[in-house]
């Protein structure tokens, strides 16, 4: 559990205490039989101590001068039944405290369960195995690194600290040059990790979990896991022509199947995205990120893959058979529609009781804010040229839908979203 410049890794609760009563880590002693951190407290900070009891629970206690007693600030340890159990998901496993239906465990990108039957029985101790072998010999490699965001770092028993690496790029270069290096991370995450030092893992990665933190892990994977282009002796223009021809053929086949057999065009549906990524991008569905509420869903704003988005999360009480069918119908329909005046479906997520549609974000809110007003006075901000443009945009969008055989049955100002263009 190394100190990462903000808190002890895996215990972000500690940062809350350290923000309230500033503590400054001043020294580190690391020996085979001892690892000790030294810190100083700001004047006026209350007495505090950390106790590990007989059940393995670590608890930070703070002295309350008003009551003359120790109070518990936070605790963490063996009594927890989710991801705080050591090595719960085995080697190269990733524990997600929100994924109760899957037993909280999943495999890291590029890995699969060693025993699928065992995982189906929620027995995860066997861990995961690599899907594609690494390609690194004699200092030459084609491997790449994939970021695993927002984690508690793996057990550092098999890790080494390189204090000479000043930036994340230097950490990457050092790990890249060592064929035994399986992952790396910033030792100090202040300033985006470009401070000093990095952690390098050269053995199986264990005890890894998702956590609300700024700590990222960079995992070494085979180039084949990234779906990049392979080396070819054919000229680039031939590859492009063949690729375009194949795409056209696939589109025609998909159209034929969709019209003759039914809506069997699953590959056209919105790309699936992991629930853990949407949680991280929306601040775990923070109330501060709510941008709309409807009769069937709540809408959150977030940022994913470098772009803002709107996540429409189906309410639990609407997760009925009909609600699920309506959700699937919306995915199937919106995945086939592409028009400048229609909000585009980017991703979908169906994990347990969380059914979410991710749409492109319209930064200027909905039309009803401009018609009926809002606290910020949007009602008076549209000139006549803008109003005409909005009317034409609505008409073009509806015309496009009618041409595709769809009828919009809930056309109202609250469903008209405005962009900057």
C-alpha cells in the first residue's frame, strides 16, 4: 500500500482526513524487515492513530477533545466481503465493488479466466490468463501498454520502485525495455503522475481493484490485443480498395438479412461499453452531473474517450420486460440513423440492473429552456434567425425519420436538444 503523493494507495478515504488536518509525509524507510513512513502534522491537528485489530481490520481513530474519546474516522480490512478481501479475483483479476451479479470479479483487458466453469460458480481464486503471448525478445518488442484507470495498485510484493524516472514517459520506456516488466504506474500521482519515480511489476499482478481514485495502471499487452494493422507486402492503395469493397459487401449483406430475416444487424447497434467506465466518467452517477430527469430515466453528463456525452440511465422501477424491450428497440433504431439533426447514439451498457444509453452531448440544453425560461434567463436569448434555424432543423430531422419509416410520437420542446452548430 505505497504512498502516492496524495494518500496511501487503496485508501482514498485517507485523503479526506489529510485535507481536513494536513499531514506531510517527510520520509520513507524501506528494509527487508521494515517499511516505515514518517509524517508531520499541522499545528492544531488532533491526535490520531491507526489500529489493526485481531480480525485484520485497519481503523483510523481521531481524538475528540469535546467528548474525551477516540472516534473512528474510517476503517478498511478483512471484514469486508467485496473487494477488500486480499487477492479475491486471483492473478490478473480485477475486482469491481459495484459488480455484485458477477461476484465482483472480472479479468483485466487481454485476459480470460483460467477456468470458466469455476468463474461461473463465483470461484475466482484461480485468476486469469493472457489471451495472446507477449512478443519481446532480446530487447526488441512490438508490445503496447493499455491504461487501466481508477484502480488500487496491485500487491507490490513483486514490484520495484524506480526513483530515477521523472515522468510517465520515462516509466514507460524503462518498462518497455525490460521484457520481464508486465505493468507500470506512477509512484507519485500529483501533477498527473509527472513528478518522480514509478512502480514496475515483473510478476503476476494480484489484488487489483477498481476504486474512486486518480491512480492508473499501465498494462503490457500483445500488439494483437489492440487490433492494429499487421505488416503486409501489398501496397497501401490495394489494402484500402479491398477494405472499402469488403465494407460495401458487408453493408449490403446486412441490409439483405435485415429485410429478409428480420432485424439481425447486431453489429450496427451501439457499441457496448463497460459500466465501470461510465461510472468513472459520471462521478459514479453523481447528483452534480444530472442534466435531466424523465418519466423513465435520469440523464447524466460525463466525459468519455475525450468527448462529452449524455448517459440516459433507465430507472430501476422501469426495468420491466416492457422497459427492456423499449430499450432494445431504441438501440436498434438509433444505431441505424445518421443525420445532422438527430442526436447520435454512441454507446450502450447492459450490466445487471444498469441499462444505459450514451448519446452525444448537446451543450445548449433543450428548447423548452428557451421557450419557458430558466433561472439563468435563457428565454430571451434566441433571436429570430436562430428561431428559424431551429424550426428548419426540426423539420429536416422529422422528414428524415419519416423517410426511414419512423414516426416520432413524443415531439415536444423538452426533446429538442440544441448544439452550438
